[in-house]
C-alpha cells in the first residue's frame, strides 16, 4: 500500500547531557520516512529543502523505496535549521535557534503519482498546510494520521480544529492533549478530543509509553526501559512513522491492528533515541525489530491465576 508522508526535512544541531552534534540530518518527514521504511517500501515524501541538503541523503531515501518527487529543492536558499539543548531529564529542552529558511515558503503541491495514496501521514507542520494536502487528493486515503504540537494550538487553533474534522488519527503527547482539551485527566481529555473529529487518538507519554483511544476502548503500550538514551529528538516522528508504516504494510486498520501498530511505533522510537539524530534509524535491520518486539512482549506478559 502507498504511504505519503508530509513534513520537514532539515538540519539539526543537538546537545544533550551525553552527546553533541553541530549538524545532523533531521526533520519530521525524515524521521517518519526512515522509521516507516522498516515496514513498507512504497513511500511518497513531501517536503522542501535548500541547495545545501545532501543529495546522498535523497539517494539513500530512494534506495529504501522512498520516492522524493514531492521534495521541492530551492536552489538559492538554505534548508530549515533547528538547534536545541536538552536538560538532564531528557524530557525538557531549550530551543536555541530556529531558522525557517525554505520552510517559510513551504506550499506543497502533490505530484500526480501521489494522488491516490492509501495512507497519509501529516507530520508536524502548520495546520493550513496539512489541510491543503488533504484537499489536493483526488480520493480520500484509507487512513489519515496527523501530528501536531502546542505551538499550533497557540497560534493557529482555528485551523487546527478545522483539519481535525478531516482526519482519522491524531497523535500528540500528554501535555498537548491536556492543552487541546483543557482537561488534566487524560481520559477526559481523550473523550473531548474524539468529539473534535478524529476516530482514534494516540497520546504519547515519552518514557512512560503511549495510550490508544477509540470510542470506549483504551489500549496502553509501555516504553522499553533503555540503559542509554542519547537523543530524544525525532522519537515522536519515528513513533508515528513506525505506527503508520505497520498499518500500510498489513493494510489492516482495525482497532486490534492498531494495538500492534502502537507497539511497532514504540519499538521504532526506542531505536531512534539510542544515537544522535537519524543515525540509529538508518541502521535498523528486520532482525533488530523482531528481537526488540519480543522484548516488548516480555514486558507485559503475565498469567492470571
């Protein structure tokens, strides 16, 4: 099944208590595509980069079955750049630099070959852009997943609420869920958000796992306890990429399938944090995923006497 991913492709400068890099490949679409490529090799990428973005990275994506016809290359501008420093707890960070560069002009036009995509992952960009992409499609995908953040809730809430009526799954973290619903209880927040349009809601809780809400059903998946966490940047995008990548691979969008997809997303995110930037995501093997999947099963397996 064809999967289309919309989001940023960028350079990041990252500093954590354990590692530092002045320039590495990042961006929501980049993390999402590398993660999803572990499950499907029919991915359409939609993004924008500058003249400085490495052609070898585009070639690497192509070799993984990620089509880059929808990646606009601006010949006279720099790529989006973000710099951040993480605190000791690795859950909070300070943004040091945000240079939009080409991202300020991001107005994606979907190629003809992308028009009949089966699955759509709208990464964390302006809600107006997410809406524009949906409206360009000739037919509605089987599933539309949307990621967003508190920034858009603060400056573009009207647009966000509008696009929420057009999607199937919303993926946000616990703080964002509380802000969007104006409820502290995540259960109450989920109930309110599900009335806004999405059929399913995934609430990420970082090192404490993730929750999946659908109608009156709730499913919880743990996060794998890791000895070393070097860089949490992109973990949420990797989670979403693994989640929808699994659904595209199986072409099964039942609630039961989404339970497995939650685990697959958690597995993928657990690899992402082990090295700086996208480095670890780009070296995962199918055996790595199978081994870690068994570890997740072991985390929650128990008997009732």
